[in-house]
C-alpha cells in the first residue's frame, strides 16, 4: 500500500508517519495479497481536538473512517479499529452474496478460523474478533405514516420533539420527499433527491 499522509494545522513528524503506516498497515492481514491501493490519510488539529481521516479506495470497495480524540495517537488507534470493523462487515456480506471468482470475496483471507487462530496465538495482537457473524439483516419493525408537507425548519422541530436523529417529510415548497438529520457536531443536515 502507498501512503499519502498530510497534515492540516500540524507537522507530520517521522514518528507520527511511522505510527500511521504501522497501524494502518495492519489492515493487510485481512487480504490474501497486499492490495495495490493508495492510502489517503489526513491528520488535523482543531482547537485541542485531533482528527484523522483515512480513505483506502480499492476496486469494488472503498474503506473510509474518521475519528476525533484529544490525543492523535489514540485517534489513529480508533480509526484503525473502525476500518477493521468495516472489513469484517464487508467480508461477511460478500461471503453471503458473492461466490464467483473475481468478486470482492477473493480479496479477503479465505478462512475466518485462520484469523481467529492468528489472534489467539498473538500473531495479530490482542484485538477482539467477533466469533459470530450476521448472516441476515432482520427487520424487526415496520412503520407507515403519511408525509405531512412542511418546511425544513418545521421538520427539524418535529425531529427534536420526537427525540429522533432523523425525520422524513414532504417538502412543502417542491413536494419532494426529504430527510433532515442531526450530525455528530450537533448541526443539522438535509438530504434531497437530485
């Protein structure tokens, strides 16, 4: 993997660069062969908070994660954990759906027990690996309701009143179905059809 590490409001020291390459390089253990991918890493500091974004574009799959923490090294550890969860999730998904040669499945290590054994023997460190993977996504509740025409501000008020993180509504201006949602930073977002 080729690393493109850049810093915003901070200097990327050789020690920091080495730590990123070592930690993100652990992702290679999930693949049969080392992917020929460019790893884009953006390190930032805003106020006293460290932010790291990692994007690994590969054929048929893009891994991306972002983490914030007071300590940059802790943020790096957290972002790698998030990327590992994504890989495990994708592996489960492709094992279930795609069985043909050349699919994403063949990018990953074939046998999950091999990974568990490597973890148990300490070859991969002490990270936990879920023993049970999801075979299906089960819908446990369905809900139907009429979309009341309203403006974005009213939709946000309705969402907050209900205590939800998102709210689906019919836009009173153009009649489209829209979604308002609460972002991690506490601000609001709007999803509209093109």
